[in-house]
C-alpha cells in the first residue's frame, strides 16, 4: 500500500516541474450551498491538469536502462501531456497511444510537448491494448495513467497542498476515473488528518468504482459514455481499488447535465475554464450528491482544464438549457400573412429574446396550409421558460421543446 512517506518523497521529485496550484475561497458557491467552499484550482497546473505530477514522479524513478529504452503510455489526453512533458524534460523518448477520437487540442498539445503520438482504439482501454503491444515490441517502460504507486504518489502531492493551504478542511471532493488521483489524495489526507472526509465522484456513464464497491471487487464496464472524457475509464485499477476501499468515505455519481451546469457556473461565476472531469466535484456539491452541514469547509479538486473548444461549445449550450437560459422550440402556424407577427407578440410580452428563427413552408410534418417554425431563444431561467411555454399553449400554439 502507498504510504505518506512515498508522497512526501514524490513532492521533492516533482517540485521543479509541477506547480503548487491555488486554493481559493468561493463566495459564490458558499452562498449557493451554505457551506464554506474552497476550490483547488489544479486546472492551473502545467499541461492543464494534475497528471504532470504522477508522470514526473514515475519517470524520475526509471533506471538507466529504462531511461535509454524510453516510455510508452495510453491516455485520452491529460496523462499523455503529462508524460510527454515529463519525459522531454528528463531526456526520455516517449510514445503515446491516444484513442482515435481524442480531442484534437489534446493530441496537438501532446505532440508539442515532444512525444510521438499513435492514434488507436475507440476509448482508453483499446488504446491501452495498443500501448502494451508497443511496450513488448520496443522494450519500453509502460507509464500507467493511474494503476502505479509512483503515479499515485505524485498525484497525492495535491493532498499535501490542500492540508497546507486549508488545514481546517472537513471534506475533500475528488473525481475518479481509474482511481490514481483519489488514491494519492486520500492517502495524503487520511494519514495526516483522518477525520477529514474524502468523497469520490464519478460520471453516471462511467461508474466502475461505485459498482465495484457494491460488489467488493474491481469490475469492468462494457463501455463508457460521458462528456467527462478525463474520467471515462471502464475499470478501476487493481492497485488503486484497495486505497479507495481503505480511505475514501463515499463514492457518488453525477449526470452529464449536472456536469454541464457546474462547468457553466465555473465559466460564468468563477471566470475559470475546466473540462468535464474537472467539473464533477463541484457538480456533486451543487446537486447535493452527499450530505454536508452548513458552514462545513469543503474543497472540490478541479483536476483539469483541457477541454476541446467544440466540446466546450456543446457543453455550454447544454448547461444553458439545464439552467433555463436557452430554449429551442417548434410550433405550427397557419400559412397566412400576419401569423408570424401574432406569434412574436407572445414573445414580446414575455421579453424572450430570439437568437434564430427558421420558417419552413415545405415540411412534410404539417398540413399544406400550415407552416412549421423552429425558434431559438434566450431566456432568464426555469420560471421564465415555464410561464412562456404555458402562455404559448394557452394561446393555441402546439409547442415541441427541442432543447
């Protein structure tokens, strides 16, 4: 089992490469929840995520022969960048296997940090199979994304920083993919301040740890489906699972819409960019996925900020939908002069701002003397949406909500 001394040694190895990231009190989320919320901004870390810590610690422990042969790994993006930068800084050749549909921004960043990138597989697990083939063929050292005690120890340096910057912390909330991050943080926290709770959070569509804890042993999912690609792993690690059982107080899950809402709040209220995996701890707090008391000091660990811009656009829209800020509807009008103007009078009465309008007189979905209209609207919240839709229907308009 990983020990506190291992994490303390790791801190010395990673000190020059990784940053001591900020821990900032949030008046916004404290007011929203009643708790005392402090955000651990690991999205400000070098390479944009915590992964540089574990990668640096692992590569620093390579033997001379391993250093000469080079390293290989598999990653959806963040671990890839961490290994690439850590290897380049140490003069070690690195080859990274990434899923075929990995975000373009993460692929480019990994190459820019000096690694050779191989695209293979539909997800992390398939990419890992290819990476192990390269490991055997080229005698490289495989740097596991999470199931490695040196990697876990490197990630655990975040726990040291949290206790140094917020010694009165009551609860630390950490995302879980394969378990390397939470194993390291939980070990660092619990071996110094055992009364502090550690809560793990997974996406509903990648909840291998929650299911493994129910069964009492690691299980693998058939597939994963979540916007939080950084934690989209099918299984927990064999080495990380015992640490989760030993040190983690509770594991909860959040939905993709809840992740999107948290991400939008962070953009709008905190002026900070995180990826889906980075938003899950805050989502768990905002949507009360675990019980906490008023004035309890809670630290959500925002583990990364490497989100693809196309993904970010989609997530923002979804977050605006979930918070009643964006509405897309379809209705049917009589195909006659003045019909659209009458509809817009309802919009004006509710001060619903139109983003876009599409007027289709040829749709096969309506009668020949009707016309179909799709409209995108800026709204002011759930109550505004409900009142607006009720008034439209009371006025005789059939309404389908598209988003």
